[in-house]
């Protein structure tokens, strides 16, 4: 191995797009050659009176630098071709690994293996044959938290089974508290009954919330209003209704209702 051989290999590598055949030990031979130059330079420097002015030391330094530069250029040129060949081989389009050095053979096989694995992974996604990851398998085996019920978590027959938060209707309350229909009064056919039931000690009374109320008979259709007692009233002609005083007064002022004495 010498500079002449390195330059010859470099020229041939530049002149073709394919890989030229090199012996398996090519890079190892280059490393051994450069190391021998360093040893020779060290010996020359030791013999020289002034190593920095020694022509032999300078000559050997330039040869070492040139050998390193040419060897690196050869490697970079060949590595690009090697990647192309590995891609062709991995995709089933040919590829040639003859004439590779030992280091290049290892890289070639590694590249082919990685490209083939990546190709399989990508193409399996297109065909719907993607192997689920362990995380997705775990997720698939566990029930969806959004569909799980308290009984699923507590187990069958558990004393912690949830109790219906809706209390049963209180019959005593439903009997004692008037419904919205009772509060608004009956229609014209039930007017007599409504009036007799509303014969209170005073026309204007005060409910349990401290709201003054007045019983009125509607003289026209008004529609639905929202009372100051937070109740809604659907007011129709001839209805007898017990309204909050603040809601009844505007109706009386507009002759839309008349007070029941």
C-alpha cells in the first residue's frame, strides 16, 4: 500500500457509478500504511537535529496528511454507492455486494435488514395488518371507563351498590301543596268553585315567602307571565288566579283583570 495505489483507487471510484472491487482488508491496509508513516516520521524526528526544519519529517507529514485525505474521499464516495445498492437489495430490485471491504459488508447487511424491516412495517399499515402495540392490547382488554357502571366496580351483590338518589314522592306534600293549576284557578265552568274556595279573611294575603298576593279574575287573554314569586302563570280570560300583588296591580291598571272581592 502506498500513495500511488490510493490515488489509483480514488480515480477509478470517481469514474464510475458502481462500486469497484476492493479486497476485504483495504481499509485495514490503509490504516497500517498510515501508521507505518507515523512511526517512520517519529524516527526521523528523533534523528534530526531540528525536527521542525527536517525535510524528511516534513515530507512524511505531507504524505500522512495526503493519505488520510484520499482514504476519506474514497470511503465517502463508496458509502453513497453502498447505500444505493442496499436499498435496491432490500426492495427486491437487485443490489450487488461483491467487492466490498469487511467493514462495508457489515454496513451493507445492516442497512438491508433495517430497510426490509421498515418496509414491512410501513406496508403492513397500508394492508391493515399492523400488529397492535402492547399498550393498545392492554387498552383493548380493559373495559371502557365511560361505559362502566358503579355496579361493575362494586361487584354483584356488593353492599356498596348505588342507591337511587331520587327520593320517593311525599304524599303529604303533594296533598298539602297546591299544583300550578290550582294556583291559576279553573276555567269559566269551574269559576264558582274557585271563587268559593278563595273566600279568605282578606282579599290580599301574604304567602309563606312574605309575598303579598291578590285574587283576580282575568278579563282577557294575557298569556304566560313570570311572577315575582318565581312561579309562571298562563293567564286566560275568566281564569280566577291568586297572583303576587306586584304582578296583579299592572293587570288591574290595564283592566286586564278585576279584583275578586
